[in-house]
C-alpha cells in the first residue's frame, strides 16, 4: 500500500468538495438547520394541549379537582359548560375535557370510587395521553389525601378509540408521505439524467412544447406513482390494519394529488441542480423540514407560535391533515376542513406545474 | 416552402456568454439540397451556431432564419433533424424504441425501419443502447434524426470517435440524402471530411472567415491544401 497514492485520492476528493460550495454548505449547514428546528420544536415553549373542565358537582371535590387541573402545567385547562366543551371538542379547539357529574363528590364518599368522564378528541394519541395523565395526576393528589379511594375514569373518544395506537396515527400521514417522498426523488433524478445524457437538449430542439414535456413526464410518473399508491394503501389497510374510518377512494385521490405535486416539484427543483448528486441534496433541505413541521410527528397545535405560521404555509401540512381527517375522523368532502386540505394540495399542484413549465427552458442554456 | 432559396440564413449573429463572444457577427447561408461544412477548431463557435438554429441559444443580436421562418418556430423544428455532438440517447431503451420515440415527438408514425436500415442497425434494433458500441450509438443517434425525414439536417461533429470505415459510410449517406433534396449542415474540425462538402464555411472566434467551395477557398488563400487555406485565412481573419 502506498501512502502517497492514498493521499492523492484524499486530496482529490477534498479539492472537489472545495469547488462544490453547495455541497459544503449542505454538509455543514443542513445539520444545524435540522437540529435547530428540532430543538426549537421540542424546547421552544410551544403550547401544551388545551382541555376543558366541566364541573357539575354540587359537592367540594369537583371544585378542588378543577382548581388542581387549572394549575397543572402539562395541559392548559379551563372551566366551561358541557355544551361549550362538546362543541369545542368537535371543532378541534379542545383535545379533550373532563366531566365531573353532579353526584361526583357524593359517589366518591359513598363508594370510594372516583370515576370522572374523560372525553377525548382522539385523533392525536400524544395529546390524549397527556390529558389522561394530567387528570390522573390531579386525582392522584386528592386520592392521596382521602386514602383508600379508587380512581376509575370512563374514557370516551370522538375519533379512534381505545385500540387506536401510534401506528394508526402515523400510518395515515405516512401513506401520503411515502408516495410523495419516493416520487419526488425518482422524478428529480430522472429529469437530471435526461439533461445529463443530452436527451433533454434534443427534446428542446424538437417541435415539443414545454408544457407537453412537463405533462408527458407528469403522466408517466403519475401512472407509476398511482400504482405505488395502491400498493402502499393496500399494505397499510390490509396487512398493517391501520385504522380507517373514511372513504378509500378519497384517500387514493389525495395520494394521487400528492404524487402529482411530487412529480412537478421534482421537475421544478431539478432546475436548481446540475448533477444527480446535487439533486439528492434536496432531500434534507426540502423533505426533512417538511416532515418536522407538517404535523406528521409533532402536532402543529403544540408547536411554538412562529413555527405554526411556517407549518401552515407548507403544502405537506394540508396533505397530512387531509389524510388524518379522512382516515381517523372519517371526513368526506362535505367537511370544510377537508375542502381546505384538498384545495391547498390541488393549488400547490397547479403552482408547481406552472413553475416547472416556465423554468424548463432555462435548464438547457 | 418550395420557394425558399436558402435552408438557413444567419445574418450578423452575436452571442455572448459573460465576457466571451461565442458568436461575433457570424453570417452564412446554406442552400437547399447542399452539404454545407462548418469548419473550425474547438471553441470556434460551431456548436453555438447550430444551437442558435434550433432555438436553444437565443442570439444577443442579428437574425437567424431556418427554412424561411425565424428560428425556434415549432413548425420549422418538425422539419429539422438535430444530431447533438454527444450520442444523446436513452441508454435503457432499445435502438428501435429510441428511434420510434424521436420520430413520434417529431410527429412521424413511420420511417423507423427505414432509418434503422439506412444506418445498418435494423438487425440490432432490439438491443438496448447501453449494450451498443460507440459507433453503433452514433449511428443510432443519426437514425433518430432521420426517421421523420427532415428537410434540414444539423449534424454537430457526427463523426467524432467514429472509425474510418464507418466515417466513409456516413459521409456517403449524407451525400445520398443531399442528392434527395435534404439540406445538411455538418460541423467538423477534420479537414479531409470537409473536402466532401459542397460548400464550406470557415469559422473562428465566432466569425465566418471565409465561405465557398473547396477549390474556391484554396484559390482565395493561394494554396493547394485545404488545411493550409484554413490556417492562412484564419491568420488573415484574426488581423
């Protein structure tokens, strides 16, 4: 083994990187951006789950528990009427509420069992868990004082249910994400390959219109993407048994829209990369921040304020929300929230198609 | 468009890339049905000029007319065959699939077999391009611009890396096509190839230094060899 020859390879590699400023920026900049974002998400003082306390108890125990919950820092609890709590729960303004019945204190004294009703919105297991835990802790403090009292809450869900688990929650989002991500990567690399092998120049010197090139690409990849979407959906529903309360056709349409958006985003972004190597660099820059901010992992309602604004500007947020609306809540197109989700994803598709067509020419020069 | 005298008219075309003037007032005319050789060293502006003819390069000044219409006209491009310097093909498609694709985007539904037979690749039509030799790829690339039977062929250094036998075959084919009425522009920096052209344009520094038949150019320079004529006319043009 020759140290000189090895050193020659090492030196050549560093020289190449020295000239590729973009790769260097990605290598040293992207980790800071991604980790910074993650840090801000987790420690940025985001909002805690919002819950209601409906205290109908005539006795002293209800008031004590309500006051205990309002002091808790893990949730943001406030007292309200049962009608208001139910309405806010349905609209998604509350992650849950606890109902203390009129005979709550009396039953606790007689049967030595505390059984409040916990109503959960249920579509986000993380938030539900925090609320149950907060209620549990506030009761534990009181049970500790009373001694010998058993805590047996009745938990009710608007969406999902006791068997609704983390996979059900993430599965709905991932069905769309997997298709979006893979189709994006394949398109951007294929389009760059078209340029690298010189065939794009031939296409541009032919009577093809720019729109025809983009549309042809879009249809070709969309066919593949839709087959992939069927496969992903079937696997999730039939093999993994991911919870689905909605219309399978609607899920497929939303998946299809995401695939079309991914194809055209790939075509558009290929303009900003010169090589397939540079194209792959778009993954951490474009995909990862969207994964962190689109509500797939961290609910947008609990994000720090400024990040919420950013999340609301990302199309993937609406796609993920749409998937969860359909699969977890059983939403159909009569729901205004789902109309918004479809509208934004569709609008994004149109936007990237136009951007792809308009910028195609610059890629040859 | 039978009334067109010239297949290509380039008039005082200027194209700058930053501080570099790739085309610096280039002017030339290609008659219908002739093989016109664009002769010049590497970096002379040959490829930029050809790309301007198909609208891939937008000139900063001057005019480009192709088959009687301004360049980058889609109807005109349907009648043009542009063979790039690199054999730009889809490596994972067969030779026949490549030719059929380029024919289709030019609006042709027939002519694939004829084009592949013309370049003697019909027997290898089912082979994927990545398995073909360099010379075969060049021939396949040529077939891709022939299937739609263009009125104007633009061939950017089509014989680079091609063995001498194949080169002779290709030139015989170009001349047969020209005899059938196709106008052909071939760029090259190989002098012996240039001798096969009906007329030549000597290009350097983005300018046409001289234009004419081989005997005319030799006569203009007062030398017997085309290579010497090119050197002499280049020196005169640089002054």
